[in-house]
C-alpha cells in the first residue's frame, strides 16, 4: 500500500464519525458520515473513477427503481436517491457487511431519504451463507471471492464474518420489491454469481446494468469478464466498456477486464 493510501486509511479511522457535507464525488452536496470527502482533493481521484461518475451522471434515471448491489458506505446509494427523485423513484441497496450496512443507514438518515430501502443481505447464485472477509480499516473492500479473501487475510486487522446470501430473483419475490429498471453491481469478484441469481429478473424486466469487474489478479479478472460477457450475451444484452466506449463481445471480452460494463 502506497503512502497516500496509508494516510487515507488512517484519516478514515480518525474521521469515521465526522458528519459533514461532501465536497466532491457522487454524493457532492449531500450529508455524509465518515470518509474524506470534506477535504477538497487530499486523495487525487483516478481517471477511471472520474469517468465512472461522469457516465452515471449522464444517465436519465428520474422516477426509476435503482438497485445498488454492493452498497459499501452508501455513497452511490445517496447519488441514486437524489438522481431518481423522491416523488416516484426508489433505491434499493444490498450490503451484506453489517459494518457497511449501518454506515449506509446513517447516511440515508442524514439526508432524510424516505425512498431508500437498505437490505443487510448479499446476493449470489443461491440462498445460503458465505464467509465474508474485509480489512478492518476499509470494509468497502470486503468480499466472499476465495482468491481475494486470501489476499485480504494477509493484511493486518482483517476480519472474517458469516453473512446471509440470497438470489436477487428470490429477494424480489420474498420481500415484494419493485423490479429494477437499473442495477449497479459492485461485488468484488462475485459478479457472475449475482447475475446467475437474477436470471428471471434479466429475462422479464430487462434492467440496464452497470457492472464493475474485479479479480485477485489478471488471470482472475480475465476469467471473470469472459463469464460475465457470455452470460449477458446469452440474455441478449448489448455490452459497452465504459472506459473505452468499445462494444464488447465474446471475442474481445478480455479487453474489458479492467473497468466497468454498461449493459442494455
């Protein structure tokens, strides 16, 4: 970990209960607890992050139901809550880590968003329980992917907990949730598992998808993107690589192993 990240981690620990209005990022102008968005530019924002935010900002989501799958601290939950609007829009966030779940609830409450539902459950291919590992100082990097877990467990202060998992298809039925028009999926290596657990949703409701690709190493990311692209093409989705604008097929899937997919 480089010096900037070390300093950022330590500052995050110090200011974890600090409440303020965010100066930058997706939640700019909204109230937030924890994080460093009150600092103008302490940690330089990556080009990839800037493109991700700019792309999502251009989408028209007014009045829609958005699923935030992998909510972390709820920064994108806040972004989507503002973007869909309180009158007819709705945001449903899934976050299995209880530490992050509580942080999302706090941030939603700070902004008095009544049209947000936060669910303390992870999504996957089948119902059950999984061991979830995360750095104690950075819960947002938590994962149930075996290779990434092994890496995190080498870090000082890493924690392992058992979390509940369900398929998205079953969550919608059991909790009587409105189907998504748009879903952001950021699940640290379990992208294909989430997609396999939402087959009915993909077939019947055809939500737009915004997927971040993860993996423990280049080989894992390549394997992951190939599975994700094949699954989406089987469901007759068009796939765009956000960072380059390229249309993705099975033939060039490895070119999108870094970054995000936008699928319609």
